[in-house]
C-alpha cells in the first residue's frame, strides 16, 4: 500500500472564566501538538499539522482532550482534515505565500 499523508487543522475553543485562563487552556492543546514531533504551524485562529494519518488522528484526539483534562468545563473543537496518497504537504499548499 502506498504511503498516505494527512494535513489537519484544529481549533480548540475552551470555556474559561476569563481570557487568561482560556488562553492557558489553548496553550495546553498546542503543547500536545508540539510534543508530537509532527510538523506544525500555529495560526491566529487554529493550528495546522501534518504526518502519517494514524499519528494525526491520535494527536487530534489528544488535543481535543487536553483543555478538558486541564479543567475546561466545556469546549468547541473544529477539525478540518485532508488525507491523500500524494500530498499535498503544508509547504506545497502555502509555501509561495511566505
């Protein structure tokens, strides 16, 4: 079977009592992605990362749970995902804009 590639974009919006707490909960979610070793980019509204589909799905699950496990009473998580046998990578999609 041919190697497959996955690019995911995730936005975690935890409910916090104030802005500082909410941002700290979001930071917990980003820490999970950073610790995964996968290539990622943090944006103003979401974080995009890429890798093997099995790894990406596992990281998505962990990211979703991170803020909840850190005390968020509720949260909204939005995920966008593309999986393909031949890319494109994050750089192929956005490199010309950097």
